[in-house]
C-alpha cells in the first residue's frame, strides 16, 4: 500500500510503501491504514480536519519514488514521511 494526501494540494505527503496482511472486505472498505495516516499527518502539520488521504495498492517498492517523481513533475512539493502502517 501507498498512502498520500490530496494530490491537488501544493504540498503532498507520502507514506512509505507498506504491506498489509490479507485484509477482510470490511477492512478494505474501512481502510484503517488511511485513518492512521490521516492522524499522523494531522499531528505533524497541526490540522487533521480537512486532510484527505488516498491509499493505493501498489506492486513494487519503487511505487513511492514513482509517485513522488510524478507529483514533482506536476509542480507539487512532496514530503516523503517514511510512515508505515503498524497494524499491517
């Protein structure tokens, strides 16, 4: 998995790529990793409300670098947090 904040914002924060155990359909809908990343970002930038987080299933460890490069090419400031989901 790879999580990131709103990709239309000027500053986008990325998690590291992290594994999740085989998740149940309910877990996949609720995305506890997205909630935890939103809390982490909120604590680090001082506002949790309004922070949108998207998480994608990715196939490789290079996905973080690829996403960061793509966002930078679009003119975004990218902060690679190194955060990973502890429950995974």
